[in-house]
C-alpha cells in the first residue's frame, strides 16, 4: 500500500542554528581546550592548597604520584565538561506536557540510500511484529530525534540509521576485488517507483497481512515532524562533523601530555575525628 504525504504550507520564519565555517569550528575547539586546561589547573591548585601532614612519593616510570595526607579532604570542584563550554550547543528546557497528552514509543531502523530513498523496518515491541516500509524521504538526519509531539500525542523515538552512498558501495566492491574477493553490493532498490513531485511511503507486506493502524499514525507523525525540522537537523549534523574534524586536527597539533606529577589527597577518617 502506498501512502501520499500532503502537508499544509505554513508561513513560519524558521529559527535555524548557524552553520559553522571551518574557522569557527576551529575557534570553538580551541576555546574548549583552553577552558579545559584552565579548569584542570584550577582543580590541581585547589588540591595543593590543602595542608598536608604527610607526603609519600611513588615513582611510576617517568611519572611521580604524590600521596598527601590532609586533615580534611575537600573534594575540589570538577572541571566543567566541554559540552558546558560550547557556544554552539543549546540545551532546551524541559517541556511540561498537558495532562491530556498520550504517550507512544516509535521503534524502527532505517537504511538510507544516498539522498534517493529509505528502507524502514518498523517494529511493534508489544506484538513482536515487524513491517518493511519504503519511502522517497531521505532520512539521513533522523538520528537527533529523541522525542516529539504531534496531534496530541507525545512520541518517544528509538531507532538507528545506516547510510549508504553509491560511491562508497562501489569503492567497497572495488577494494574487495583488488584483494581477490567477490562481494555483493549493499545497495537495495525499492519495489515501487516513487513520485518525483511529492513524498510518499510504501508498506511492503503481503496483501493478507494485517497492518496495525498505529504504524500509519506513527509514520505520518514522524515524517511530518522530520520534514518540518529537516533543515535544522542537517545543519546540526554538518556542525557536528565540522567540530569533530576540528577536534581531531587539534589533537594532532596539541597531543595531550601525560602529567609528570599526579596529586592524590586522602584522609583516613572523615569528620571531626580526622587528624
């Protein structure tokens, strides 16, 4: 069964995140490293600021571990994580849902073939049923979705996405041939031809299969939400790739050094009895 997806056009100004340039991504990573180094130093200074009644040094290769017995072991404030210092990452406040909202879980896996189409395995965890669905919607950016609301229902999404490109598939086959192996292509084709003018999906099941109504309800909700937010998800995906590339380049230029001295504060007793 093929289902056409028709969505109403709304004149809403999109509030999209900024697409990072290479220079901006580098600046964010350098800022993260700088703040982490400063936080680590403050953490160490705070530990050393506590008076020690005994010290014992253990040599471990080129590294020294200093055990310091302190009267009262105060736990230094832990350095802020990199996620807390990233200007490009925004955390949304929890949304209080109206009491009339219903809750449902969507469980599916998607194989995305280029920007051409996607193959979905929809699952009903309660009944144990699996249904294959094909769509001409490229679900490459489905990964960030955790939960969303649509028409009075709060959906929790559980799933994974595997992306394929024709170029990667051809390179994989060629590499295997060069090694003297014959392997099959991972590329799959839908059993129907999709319209180039609008979005649709096809439920690939025998005619006598009873398809649950919630499959259509859940897919309509998911596709509607995804297509509305697709540009946002695309920018977030590209930004994460840019930050990852900048992080890897920064590690090569500034490899982390093993600290020559490790400070370990301890106290045998806690509270007023600590000596």
